[in-house]
RNA sequence: GCCGUCGUAGCUCAGCCUGGUGGAGCGGCUGACUGUUAAUCAGCAGGCCACAGGUUCAAAUCCUGUCGACGGCGCCA
C-alpha cells in the first residue's frame, strides 16, 4: 500500500516527497513486526477448553478465551459458562480473587460477550461437566448486547438469525459433520485416481428438461446458473478419464419441502469406459466411505444430535442392495400399493420401498419415457417397457434420494430424438453432440446431494440445517 | 403450481369461538443475595394485536382482500 501511495501522493492529499514516504514505511514495518510477534505468542498462550477439562490440568493455571454461553450469579459470585469451538466450561468468578472492576464486568457481561480468562482448573462435582476454572483475571473483549436467541425459539426466528444461530451446539455439531463429509468426498476420489475437474457455473443451456433455472444477466445477454456439471463433465472425462467435483448447484423450482434447497452442493463424478453396473458400485463405495469417516471422527457430534448411531453402523456391515424399478413396484404391490408401470416413483412410494431395507438401496432401470434425454435405453433389460441405464440411491428412514446417475447416451440420433421430445432444440447442444463425433466411449456418472446426505447421516428433520446459510424459494437472507 | 396451518411485547405464547380500556413466562434494566445448574426474590420499562378495507355505538376478536412465514404434494440431489 505504501508503494502505491508514493506513486500518487497528490491524489492521496499527501505533500510528502517519495523519500519521506519510504522512511515512514520502514518505521511502520518495525512496529508491525512487533505487533505480529506479540499476537503470535498470545495465541499460543490460550488453551482449548476441551483440553483443560481433563484430570492432567487439575490444579494448573490456564488461559482460555471464548464466548459466554450461559451465565448466572449473585452479588459476590458469578458463574459464566464459556464456550469455544472445542467445548464449554464453567468459570467461577469470586469477588476478591480478581480486581473489582473485572468482577463488575463479569457480573455485567451478557450472553455471547467475548472473554479472555486466566484461572486455576479444578475438578468440582458442582460444575456442569465436572470441571471449572477459578478466575484470577476476567477480561471482557467485547460486551454483547441482549442476545436475540433465548430459550424459546421458533424455527422462523432461528433462520432469521442464522448468522448467530450457527454458534449453537447443534449447528456446530452439524457443521463439524459436514466438514468430515466434504473432506471424505475429496479423499475418496483422489485416492482412487480421479482428477478434480471444475465446470463453469454460468451455463447457456438447461440440461434436464423441465427444471427451472436461475437467470443471470450476462452483459446484454442472458445465461443461467449451473444446475449440474454433467454436460461439461462428459467433455472432461474424455480428457482426464475419471473426474469428480463438488460445486454449488442451483435449482429455481419453488419446492416447499424439508428436503429441497435452491442452492445446494452437489458432489459429482464422471468416468470414461464405465458402464452402469460399475458406476452403481462406485456410488455405494463412496457413501460407505463417507459414513465410515463420519463414524470415525464425529461420534460425539452425532450423539449430541441424538442420532441413533447403530443405524449408520449397519450400513458399514451390510452390502447395499441393487433392485430394478420393476422389482420396486413388486415390493410395493405386496404392501398393497399399486403403481402403474411407467409412472415415476413418488415420495410416498420411495418411502414404501425403503421400509423393507436398513441400508441405502440402488434402484436402476426406470422407464425411459420419464427419464432425461441423455439416459440411454437398455436394450438387454427385461421389463414391461423400454427402460434406461440409470439409477437412484435411496436412503433408509424415509427413502430420500441421495444419489442420482446414469450411463450417458452416445448416439446422436437418440439424443436428438429425446431432446425434441422434451421440446428442446438439438442445435443448442452442439458441443455435447461433438463429444459423440470424436471417439466416444461408454461413460457414466452420478451426483450426490451433499446436504441430503448430511441430513440423513445427522438425522435432521430439515435440510435447511445441513448448510450454514440455506437458500430457498422464500429466503435468501441472512 | 395445488392444498393446509399460522402472523398479538425483543423472544415463546394465552386472549379470538361468545366484540366492551391488551395479558403471562422468558430476556433487558434497577436493587438484594459468596456455589449457581433454565438460580431465586422485589420493582421498572417495553404493543400500529401483519397490512388494507368493511360490519358495528364499539373490532386483537366478526367478514372480505392483500402480504409474509412455515409445512405437505408435485419436481428433484
């Protein structure tokens, strides 16, 4: 910044010569060095709260910092409970153990005030959590105003105040699980030789007929926010072979359900030379791997969320079954739910099928007529009508669709035919057709709804809690 | 897009059916209290009863419309 200022001193209203400016900037950098050094050591002096709540720290003096989570007190003693990202501990502030102004501050500090505390760790049965810190210093860094989130909270109010609600133990637990899920997806694909391949977010065409897209003003033209990476992934897979990505996805449908977002993260893969049977196995392995990582790293978080962990553990032990759409209808028929062959499975029916399973299930070979244009007909399949080489993965406990994928049609004639069926102009898919002209091979891919997966793993009622700042048809704030 | 539920204090709600000067708990503020666990006790402040019309001597309350939030279905990950 100093360099830039010195090149245009007049504009900055500065009359000093360039030489003077140089001297000033040197002096500044000396004090900066001191400043940086000081802060660096300060950071190392503070302990994580979870770490000091162990027998080894009893009787020792520590420094912690965080936010007041709950507080209560009387005239001469205050009990703020302080949280940091690792945990929460009760602090006991007694008048006389620290300077009076600090005691007054401790008494005055409202919930979510930020604090730095020095004191002795003590195991004490009277303290929630079994440990407390007897404060000898209580420094309020930022006094909080009356916190809007109290014990009585409506869903609407919590969403209105999402920027504050993410500090809650519930949201922190979910966000930690999310961190594991996202990391596991990268780890899964990278360790198996997949390349990360990033598609454009602004895309000129829609890909799955019927879905509503968000329009974006692009200079004096119109473009759309991506609702899938697929068309671009198919191009990428003929360059890199096996690819994956995790990216924001946008759907403008006005869905009002507990499992839809307008902006969500989709983890997708695409692989050349891969056909339907193999791609379904990759999807099963991926979901299994993610569950395993969450169970390894987030048991405490799942327990806090009240999740029945045995329902996840069983998914590691047992193979995920694969059934066809037609077999799915047979299962429903035995339960007295008659679905006409050719109709898509609705939420109710998916739920009905999944009542018979305690692991995720892959459902393949849906009727071609109700499937997207790029899902090829399986000539070898035996079914009452033409079926596509496609699959969904349904989660147990409700039958939510967590994965959707397919083999990709390589025939220009077939693709054109079904684009026209959907009222699309094949001419708008020039580059997609090109991929079929220059050495096409069988290839397949699928997408995982990251928030849906998190919703199921955490056992959340609503998908809006699986992401920090949910975007729906009726909410785009905060 | 269709169907349903709900809008009253900063928050959570009662009051509405059967019209007659707007309530409680929590939180905030003031005071008391040296071991609290959602601390307790006393007091104070805080309201365009979503908005707009209508009926009526009189509307938070009855009627009509609008807006907003939430959920179910459809669509999908």
